[in-house]
C-alpha cells in the first residue's frame, strides 16, 4: 500500500511538472513568436511602424568604428550652425555642445553589423534637423553635409520581471514623452577606445546616469531602428536583464536625474504594457523598442 501511494504521488507530481512545462512553453512561444505587426497592434502602436525604419533585426555582433576626423562643411553652413546654436541656447540654456558619433555607413554581413562613424557635435545635429534624411537608403556617406548621431536604447527588465519606464523632460527631442530607460547618444570621449566605440560602455554609462545602478546581468541586441520623424537618427535597440529588483530601482532613482521623472515599473507582459500605454504619448524609438521586445524577431 505504501509503494502504491508513493507511486501515485510521484506520478501526480510528474504530470503536474509536465503540464507546467507545456503551459510555460506555450506562453513563451506566444510572447517571443509574435510578428512585429501583431505585437504593434496588441500594444496599440501600429501607427509607429510607419514612423520608423527597421534597418536590422537581431544580430550577433556589432562593431562600431570611430574617426576623430570631422566632416568638412561649407563655410556658409558652418556660420549658420553657429548662429543656430546661439539661438538654441536662448531656449535651452542647460544644453551643451557635446561630441557625437555621426554615422557614415551601416553594413550587415552574416548576422554581424559594422557601423562607421566620425566626430561631430550636438550643435551640428540641432542646426541641420530639417535636412536629415527620413530614411537610410544605402547612400554613403549617410551623414553627407549633416550629423546623423548613433544612439543606444534599452528595454530594461528587473529581477522581478518589471519593465522600466519614465517621462522625458528638459530634453531637445522627445520632451514630455514616455521612454524606456536607459538610453542615450554615443559619447565618444567616454565610449571610444583605439578607434572603436563600445555599445556596452554606453549602456553602462546611461544605466548609471539614468537609473543610478552600476551593472546589468545580460544583454540581447533587438535591432537597429531609424526614426523618420523628430530626431531622424538610428538607434541600437537592446533588451537588458538587470540584477536589481524593482524596489532597488525605485530606491536608486531620484531627483539627481535631470532628464526624466515619474518612474514606472510595468509587468513584462504585452497585455499589461498595452493597458499601461493606452492613451499615453511615447517617443518613436521607444515605441519600436517595445514592439521589437515583444515580437518574434526578439
């Protein structure tokens, strides 16, 4: 009788584990195998598909080369940039003319990405907004007589499976729009070494600046998206798995962060995210980041 009872218990436990695995596998497949268009529709972000250009889906490796040699601009254009920057500071006095890595070319080869960039500045980027291309179509250099800065943005997931968001403020682009933290432009002085830009260095720097934490567990590249409106520049989108819990994030995040406010932590579930985003305004790159996160190519 003892052996029969133990056998029954073990059998019940076995079938319970099998059933749990099947349910988990099915849910996992639903989340990860959802096409981009379907993920966008579920999230209520379908219109954003037309506002961004998907240059690349997930990739294994990314190499970003950087040149200190600035692009030569016509004298009249340089004079105009200087005037525009002086005018810009009248309305955005806290901005500074920081260095940026302007994209010359983006190439794909067997799942690897190679990006060539060169030295530029925020004043050039800000002044030439109207002449930046809405799409990257293979013409090289991409940044001809312009500045097309490379940026990095993450969908960060906490230890307890929450996605990190906040509201941008006091920024030139995407001001008062929802954004997934961390994210920002490549900063050559901080992210470049021996002519190569480190995407991971940028992620760590932004992680510390925007969330007050020093490191992450692992990262996955989701793709490269070019915004056709607003900033009109390419972003490397990643999924970031954090060591920290949502409570730790709340504790580390504070008034020292001058570019965002209203920290939110939402369940890592497409339907919970769709409910949260309903009726809210979100930046183009950020809409694409969360679509890619929940899509089949992620």
